C-alpha cells in the first residue's frame, strides 16, 4: 500500500513528453505546493487519492495512470470515496458468470456470506481481546459475541445473518464508547442516517481509514475480474458496491487498531480537525497524510501465510484470487480467516500495576533509573500512553 495523496485547491495531473506531472493543491497562499515529475514505468506509488474541491486531471494523465495499472480515487467532502477510475480489468467472462451463478444459488450464497461474517466476528473478538489487556471489558460482552458466532451454523437466511451482524456491531461500538475518552465526543459509529457525516474526531479517522481500505479492496477485486456490484452478504443496490463491502469486513480490524493506537498515543489533536458549514468534521490535509502513513505501516506489516511472509495489502489481493478460484470450482474450500493477525499490545493493565508497585530498590535491580521510574509511574497513574523499551518490559513482567 503506497498511495499518493493530493489535496487543497488547484490539484493538477497532466502529461508532458511521456512524463506524469503532478502538482499538489494549495493550502496556504505563501506556501508553494509540492510538484512531482514521474518518468514512465518509474512510479513509486500504487494509487492516487484526490481530496480536493478544485483542480484539473487531463485525459492523458488518466491514460498514463491506467497504462501503468495505477487506480485513481476521488474523495467526497466527508472523506468517503466519491468516484474511481480503475485499470482495465482482465477479460474473464467465466469469473463473472460463475459469480452470478453463485449469487443466484441460495445455498452457495448463504455459505459465502457466513464465511465473511464468521471472519468479521472473529476479528471483532480479536480486537476485544487485544483491548482487554488494557481496558476492563465485561465477560458477558465477550460471551454474547461468541454466542452469536456459535449460532451462525443454524442461520438459514441472509436477513438473519444481517441481523446478527447488526447486533455484533452494536455491542462492539458500545465497547468503543466506554473506552474512548469523553473529550473526543464519540457517541457511536452506528447512525440511522448520515453515518459518514462525522461530527466527532473518532468517526472522522474511521471514515478516512475505511475509504483507504475500500480503495485497496476495489483494486484487488478489479485485478482478478470480479464484479463489484454483486455481493453475497451485503445486498445488491443501485450505486453501491456490495462485493467491495463484503471484502472489507475481514480487514476492517487493520483500520480499527490503527485508529485506536493513534487515539491512545494522542497522534492527533483538536487543531488537526476543522468543521465545515454543514457541521461535518474533517481532517486537515496534513493530518490526513500523517494518518495515511500510520495506515501504510499497518497495511505493510507482515504476516506468515502458507510458510511465507506477506504484507496485509498483499493478503487482500490473495484473498480476491482465492475467492475467484472458489466460485470457479478450482478451490474446494473458502477461508477468509487465515492468516490470523496475532494482535499484541505493549501497554497493559498488568504492566501498569507492576510499575505502580515497583520500589526504587527493585527498579535499580532491574536496571531502571530513578528518573525513568518516576516518569513511568506518572504515565501509568495518569493513564496516558505508556511506552517502555522491550527489554524493560520483559524485566518488569518476568
């Protein structure tokens, strides 16, 4: 995952002598925007994301991007994807035909939808267990979600699957509400309407994060020739891309854990946001670029899958190919849950309690200096981000 993000007034993409000329937008009158000259077949980015209300993209620039296999995404005012231009997909009519046949086969559609929801619930539990090392989460909440997972095998309709998804999501976002400090103004992710019109900082980060995830899923599905308007868990609706939303579900945890880490470490403050005339809150362009870097680090982190190291953005691509092979009958099984992300947290309640009880003499034996101990105790007491060297953490918890 290595997008180039363009924002501000007067964004420009053009071509001169086979070179792609990119000009970022203006944000302040006295600051000259960045400009890039990209030689053919030498782009060091894999997508272009435009978050601007004014500018120009020439037809020759679009052709240049498409010939280099680089998709173009345009964001709306709320940080969601408004439009996209994708490279030409493979001409594989048999995949689209098989996808439609699988959709029309009620038992096969139900099986695929269950696999998607099964993985989403498992990732929800993974995040909850990850959070429980630092936050107190009642056992009954975990039990209720595990119960929903256990009951999936009994469900025989898409509507009941969607009802299960809604209940799990409601429980999940309640955990966020209790966990997120009041200063962020987070009420819920679920709204009866205008869900993407964020009025608090947490939902703003999630909107942008999910948009970047959506761009990765669109790119992966397009590359193998799947039809994004035909989904299995999410219903087919006009102007919607249900298969993209299906594919986002197993990977939303990447955005969620990144957003939580940013909030815990106070990577963004109130100055990084601004409110529009319609009361929608937005991230400032420079803050979006910072958040994108944190997301890139998460998407580009590695995991072992089938004996090899892969980055998570590559896993999305592999899962799209595996799904295509499944509906074509080449793969007999379908598994969205493998590989497991193995989430771990450096900060924990156990570590904080150990620090609070640690005496000066004990700290000295562990190689922790007096001023370091004072700093650690203060951070542990104030519940602010707690960072310790890996070796220090090992000594404390030994």
